[in-house]
């Protein structure tokens, strides 16, 4: 299923709604699982994690990974490029720096933190941090190198084997270049998972959550509403059907390119996402999303 341009997004939303109505026999939105209360005391010197908080382009913050964790984020995103055998973290090629490797910015700090925290990213909280790794070039070759470089970290990485998921402190989800799917699907035991798209919700048969635990999409490919005025009823229905369909299959949902400028429009969109039980709210504003979730999702 190919989504049309933004001018035709309302029509696409209607088509998606019709497709999901078939996929879900009972499309009513299930009650959200109980979130961690914002009033719950965090361990001494720690922070209570926020189950919906996703740090988009996390590596662009002053302290990659560490700033997000200080704000309680449970999902962070790192773009990687395969360059001369190294996995470098950057959004664009001109930003590449041989010192900014995936290991240096994410894997080694996470391993050290997990060991210091008794096997958890957040001491005292049984939550697996999602490390969303977005492959920017040569998908097949980059994934194969990534799989090799993840081996020293297998003890802290969630794995899939025999159609079952075994959760550990960090769950690596692979996004970006779609060519990575082929070598991933061929692995008998994986320490990575695939970031699906809305098309995957309509696949027959659908891929299991042990392969695709996350469904991600560009907000503007399906929705025209940007937070001003009420959300159109048809678009709200589509949003909730997407979430209900994914949750019925054990999958989570994330939208990128949602409004992210501080103000009423952004908060209105965030409120609709929480009401629809969308699993990950995408932002570059760590403090802004933390402040919102500590009150609106408590």
C-alpha cells in the first residue's frame, strides 16, 4: 500500500481505515496499560522512566544518550553510516566524525550503565530501552556489519529465537534502509528487530511481533491535522484503528514528523496520541516532552 501526497491524505486515511476495519474484528480502542505514575518515587539519584518518550535524532543533543536518560526517555534513535568498516553516527554524510561511533556513543555507555545498575538501564525499573538504529546507507552491508558488532553486547540485548522474544535491558530495532530486512529475516537467532511500516499492518499473513515489534510512519503521510482546532473525526478513527490493530498483534506504534514546536498545537497532537495509546511520542525537545508526560500521562 503506497500512501499519497499530503493533499490526498484524507482519502488515504479513509482507505486505511477501511483496510484496518477488516483487519480488526472489534476495532474499539483497548484501555491503555497502566503507566508508571509520575508520583512514584524514583530510586535515590535516579529518575522514573517514561514509557512513551522517544528521543528523535538523539545523537544531536549535547550528551547523546545521557541527556535522554536524564529525562527518563525509554527510546532513543541513532542514525548510522557504514564508512571504512566503522559504524558512524550522524544524520547527514557531511557530519560524519570517526570518533562518533555507535559503540562510543551508545553501546559502550549502555553496557557500563547496565552493569552498574544491576542489569537495568534504570535501576529498580524492569523496562527495556529501545535503541532505534536507523541505517542510512548500504542497508544489507551495513546491517551485516552491525550484527557483527553487536555480538559483544548480546548479554544485554533482547533476542528473538523460535518465534519468541526474550527481553533484556536493551532492545535494538532496525529502521531506515529497507534492504536490511532480507539478512535479518534469514537469521535463526537475532539480537535485532525490524521497524515496520503501515503496509505491514495490512500484510496477509502479517509478520510476527517477534520480527516486527514496532510500526512507524510519517505522520504527514496519513494525517492532515497539525494540532490546530479539533482533530477530524475520520483521522482520529484512523489513528485509533492503527494503534488497536498493532496492539492486537503485540506491536507498538510510533509516528515521526509530528509537530514539535512548543505551543498549543504540539500539545494537542500529543494529547491525541496519548488518548489513542500510541506507544512512542517522537521529539527533539527532551525537557518539553518530559514535562508533558509527567502530567498528561500520569
